[in-house]
C-alpha cells in the first residue's frame, strides 16, 4: 500500500451529500428511532454468539463422535463469519451502541475469533473506507500476489487462472489472519497513508494476550481434553476456518470487485476528482436485498452503499434507509450499483476476476 495521502477534491453535485444526510436524519427523527442497535440486533447478537460458542461447547464436552464434531466445526465457521459480519463489524465502527464501552466490549468478539480489532480499525475503518477501490491505498484489494483485484495492478501470468484460485484462497483468509496478517501489520513500518506507524504498548499487550487466548481454547484445550489425534484436531480447525474464510472472503468481495463498480486513480495532483460520498457510490455495490435470511446473517454487507455512506449507523437499519439512498442517488444521477440475488453477484465477481486476469486489461 502506498504511504502517500490523496484527497477528494471533486464537487458535491448540487449538494448531494447534504441532501442525503438530511433525508436519512429525517427518517430517524420522524420515526423516533435511534441510529444504533435495537432489540432485533441484540437478539441476533445472542443467536450468533450461541451458534459459535455453543458448537464449541458441544465439541469440547467430548460427548460426540468425530463426524458430529466435524459438523459442529462447520457450525462454528458459520457462527464465526456471522459474528464478524453482524457484531464485531458494527461494534468496531462504533455503530452498535452510543456507549463507547459497549462498542469496545463487543469489539473484542473480533479478537476472540483470532483476529485483532485494533489493526482492523486502521486497515478497514480508516484505509478501506477512505480509499475504496483505489489501488495501492485500499488494503482490501491486496488479498494475495496471485489475485488481481484491481485493473490498475500489475498483471502476472498466474492471474489468468485467478477466477479459480481466488475462491480457494478465500477459504484460507481467516487462517492467514490468525497466524500472519495481524503480526505483519503490527511489525511493518508503513500502513496505508501512515509512515513509520507506531502502535501503543497496550495494543501490543492486547494482541499477545488475545492471540494466546485464541490458540489456547481452539488448539491447546481440545488437544488436552478430547480423545483425538493431532491430525484430527487440525482437520477440525481447518473446517472452522475454511468455512468462515469462504463466507467472509466471497461476501466482502461482492461489495466492490464486481461489474459496475469503478476503480479510479488519482490525477497528477494526487487527488480523486469526485467528492468522497459520490466516490463511495461509484466504487460500491449492493446485492440480494430480498433475501431476508442473508440480510439477517451478513448484517450490512449486502447494503455496502449505505454502510460506506453511514458507517456509524447500525446495520440493522440499512434495509429501511436503502430506499432513501437509492431515491436520492437517482435524483442526482449518481449510480446505485445493485445485483438482485446472491448468485448473480457471485457470477459478476467471477466474471470480473476473469476479466482482470486477462493480460493487457487495465482500467
């Protein structure tokens, strides 16, 4: 990622940003609603945490056979992704509660899943949300050297088959996170627009303690308490992470690396020529609004346009405000990218990967 800061100097088309903020604020005021979590969000949080830790409890009880434990590992992977989507994501954005301590406590669910909330807030909240789809600035475009998620990236021969490799790589995303990614970002000198980035001692301590806690309950305790071999433990661990990785990897990519989304580059002055809110609409896509189970499970991830415009609003409200955002965008002739089903969105991502994998293809 580049350490050079860029700015958004484009004009706000006749007050689009002002208008959309006014309309969304009016919705909450007129309906006497808080922008934070409601009872439905709390119930969802309890259910997702129960799926993950409940399945873990059943495994660690030792009361079930290997095939049952494998199924529980699969459930843990589903729960892990769901907690990341719907609990950790909102809490780390400060969107879950108006109480910062509630957000902080729920944000630690991310660390309990083996990742690091502090680094996530830098790479996702700050870098990705500011520099969406801008190559060498948006960390989300740098999944692996053999995957080209931006038409502005250098093409390599291996990219010809990335439309196949990518979906396999997504399955290992959380494993990479747990064992490598967080340490890498803590140790490297530059991170996005930050040069010589130093991290507070307290965050180093949190990193070490939460990583050891995760390794302890996921690897050490099962090895001690369960009558299984090391390779059976390894298979269970892989089932958890491959399940979560596939779900998380695919869903996150459907928001930005699909047909219709833009991949702008900065001009000679180092600026993006659109206003920031317009840039978000042009680089982001929604999908499957009518799939209610999916909407419940992945939180605001299929309402990424609303999330990028209003990251401090709890994802439980995005279905209601999406009609406002789409209407105002249409009024100002600004694109509102949308795929009607999950399947169509995945196919669009597949075609985009294949297109970006062709030699000579650039934005």
